């Protein structure tokens, strides 16, 4: 059976995106640690763990298809100079993920690839949850800043 090039493209793009997210969140965790912001440091570390779970699932899917996983096109890490800026940068990253997984899941649905549709749909749900958590953290930060002002 021939490899579906679009599926291969979605899996590889997803792997690159997830590896970029791991890199981004790990760097932000370290920055928050240096700033003495343990709560946010912990949040970003948890994000790293969740994104690594996605990496593992995507790598497994690629290997099962006989493809060597290769995430070579990672964008540069963007740290931000404040928590608001970090959350805005991360929101863009998560919105990109949601769009990618919506598109990939829809494609798999159209070609009746139930296994990969389930994989992309599960990661999509996780990314939507990340986006929701990020919005709540951002709103919470704004509330804290207003109280301090």
C-alpha cells in the first residue's frame, strides 16, 4: 500500500509543530524560573509534558507507516518580555495548532482514515483545552495586575 502523501505531510507538520511547542514552553518555563515566577514555571513545564505526549503519538503513527519521524523545520523560540507577551505568543502557537489539527482531522474523515482521524481529533481536543487554559491564565493575569495598580 502506497503512503498517502497528504497524511504524511499532516503528520510531519504536526510533529514539527509539537516539537516547536516543546521548545517554546521549555524556554518559557526556564525564563519564568529566572524571574522567580514558580506558578508560571510549573504551568509551562506541564505544557511541555503534554506536548511531548503528542510528539510520542505522532512519532508512533509515522513509524507504524514505515516513515522515519523527522522534525527539521522548527521555528525560532519566542520568549516575550512579559507574561502578557508570552501568553500572546503562545496563543498564536495554539491557534495554529488548532487550525492544523482541524484540517488534518477533516482530511482523514474525508478519506475514511478512522485511525488517524481519531489521533488528530484527540490532539485537537487537547489543543483546544490548552487554548482555553491559556485564555484563563491571561485573564487571571490581567485581573491581578488591575488589583496591583
